[in-house]
C-alpha cells in the first residue's frame, strides 16, 4: 500500500513520494507503474543513486508547479513510465508542462500490441518494470557523464 484508505487526491495535483536534496533523476508514474518506480528507487538507493518519485495521478490537468520544481531539482533529468501507449499519456503531459524548460525526458511506455498474461511478465515485456526503469536511469546518467567529459 502506498496510501492509507483515507488519503485525499486533488484533481490537478500530484504526490511526491520520494525526494531528497541529492536526487539526480525524477521518475514519474501513475497507477501500477508507481509501484515499479518505487521499486527502482529502492534498487538505485542501494547503489547510491538518489531518485525523486512522483505519482502523477492527475494527468489532465497536470501539476506543472510540482513538475517544474522536480525538474529543477534533478537538472532536468526525467523518466516517465506508463502502462499504456506513449501518445497522449504521462510523458506528453509532462513535456507540455515543461515546454519552457530544458529537460531530458525519457518515456517508458507500451510500444507494441498488448497481450494478456501475468502482470509482472507483462510489465517486463513492455519495458515498464523496475528493471527497465533502473536501466534507463543508469543510461541517462552515463550519457550525462560522457557529455560532461566530452565538454571538458
């Protein structure tokens, strides 16, 4: 359980579930992908990589203020993860909210025709499991490191 039964949810808001002053990447999910984002957060924390996790339960309208604060705190590095096709989803809403900012946004979403099966197997098959989130964050941070080294 992420929330107690009496938790209040307000349209146009989101909830920051994990945050620290050392966060390097913001991970944004909704629904079932929030659990995957939290799992990825824990795995990365064990490796010393701090991530911010946001539950974007209200996609339209979106909480632009909180997203801008998260983007600023994590140098514009954002990974969205959603359990449906990318078009018109979380990633697009986040991009629209941050269109006036310099961000590096990676969208993890379903990219093929959906099938039925066990939840964990499907999450992994479609690239939206904690394992894929961790890999995407590591790739993003490695690209940042290489870009910094190349600029030096």
